[in-house]
C-alpha cells in the first residue's frame, strides 16, 4: 500500500509503528536496549532478527527504524540506515564497500569533510582517488578504470551550485561496474530522485533540510537491501555511528513538513535570484534555474526546481562581502543551511578556509562569494534586507 502513495502521504505516514497505546504522534523509544522473555527468546533473536525485533540501539531502535523506513519510502529505496550525522553516513557509504587497491573517482567540489575521508583516510588505507570537474562528462569518462570500484559526488555542489548529471555519470560508472554514491543534500529529497536517475546509493545530512530547524545532527544512507543490510549495516553497527532515538524522532517529524518547507524556501530563493539578477553591486548571482546558469536545462530536468540556496559574488572582494554580511539584519551569519532561519556564509574564510588559494580559484570560490540559505521568513522582507545591505557595499 505504502508504495502507491504519493510523496506527501509517505512523508506523513510511511514507516509508522504504533505501540499498544495507539499514540497519534510517533513515540520516542528512548532506550538503549530491549529485554527478552526467556533465555531461549534472547538466543533466537540473536540468531535471526524479526521485522519488529530489536537488540541494542547501536544496531537499531523502533524510533530510528520509523525514520529509516519513512525516508526510504520517500527516496524509492529498498532500505535505509540512519546515522549520528551526515558525515557518519558518508563515512559508512564510502568505507564499507571499499578495500585496499580499489580506485575511486569523485567530483572535486566536495564538502570539506568528504574530501578528508577520501584523501586523508581512504588513501592512507591504499585506496586511490582521482578528482574530476563534476560538470565535465569527458573528465568522468577519462578517469574511469577497470579497477574503479566507486564514484562519489554532490548532485548540486556547495557553494557554487554546479550540477552533476546523475544519469550520465551513472551510465559511465556502471560501464566499469562502479558503485554510484550521491550526496544529495543541496537538492534535498524533495527535488532529487538520484536512485530513479541511475545512482545506487544516496546519502543525506539530515542536519540540513530534514531537521530544517537547526536542532539536531543526523544522517542517512539509502540503497538496495543488499547494500544497506549486507554491506553497510555490519560496518556501521560495529563502528558506532548510530542515530540517537531522540534525534530520529526530530527528523521523523521534520519529514512530515519537509516538502512544504523546501517549496516555500525555494519560492523565496527564486524570488531573490530574480530580484538580484543584474544588481550593480553583484558580479554574479548563481542559482541553478536562473537564465545565466550554464546548466539550467539540466537543473530543470534533474531537480525540477533550483533549491533553497543561492550564491552571490559581491563587488569589492572580501571587504565587500564582509560589509554585506555585517549589514544584514534578518539573515544570521552561520554555516548551516536549509534552516527555517535565513543564513549567510562566507565560504572562502570559513567552510573552505582550509583549501589552498589555487584550489579555491579552481572551484570558483572567489573572495566576494557569499552563500545564502533562504529560510521561512517573508520573501519580500528577505529581499529588502539584502537590498539594504548591498547599498552599504
Ligand atoms: C553538512 C553536509 C554534510 C555533513 O553533514 P553533517 O550532518 O554536518 O555531518 C555532508 N555533505 C554536505 C553536502 C553537507 O552540506
């Protein structure tokens, strides 16, 4: 039955497990463990776990399971495993399937911690990593080798909002038998369908839009039952990246309103991009579906809409960007995104500070670049705030 529901119905009902009390809102099973009626029952449960049975919260918990089943239903995935943070999800999805001697191809424009796992952890254990420009299919093609075991990219990159063509890169990767892992945080579960478009595994930082109110860390990996239970679960359940039942409950309630929030935030981002396009104090307005974006057709085909974040290249370099940030009244300076509160970040001096200047230039992270995450405030108030701050530049 769940399979036939549309996304909005799944977001509210999929995965619900009611206790004997018939509660309306999902219960928080804030328990580390579970008791068994008899020693024989404990033995049986350790031998084979039934669908409604749990052993220890590092392995699974009813509230966490509800979140996993709800997000899996939304993604059209066979199963999902929830983790303590987005990075625990990325770490699991990358480390669990790889071994020494494997080759990985990844897009260069990655979240800093993802780059750390690839270059500082996996390479140390004998995995070779090749980085490519994600938007350039010829580079993906050229980088593939017979021993390429895995391909990893952000479907929409941070902070310069470049897309990777999920269907095309998946075809290129599958030709050599590589597993395609997509970090879909910026596209959100509302606009991206990476599994339907050819990817094998999707990862989310639930900290971003899924919570959407800046409260909890969380993450999740979605894929086939074989991958989730056969490859990922053994690694994650023994290495301790489990999501707390309380945080799972926050994320579960977050999913109920995800589409409403993301659509409203995207309305604001679109209105902001239109209002600012061509502004004399801005060298560039970057938004996936804006008419000057080189991949706007791909953005419409792959995501339908442009998402909740835009990037502005402010005149006057770092000084101009700082003046702009410091003059904003509604927007807060913070490095989260997808939050109900509108947030701004200066990537060159914060999230991407550790990169060399050459790498920043390569990724088009200019000194004037500001990442803008639209919240749930009134869009006209937000636009007025940005316009008054630009006057100060
Ligand atoms: C935030 C983020 C992560 C990491 O998620 P955490 O929940 O902070 O661990 C990974 N990838 C992308 C694209 C992100 O924005």
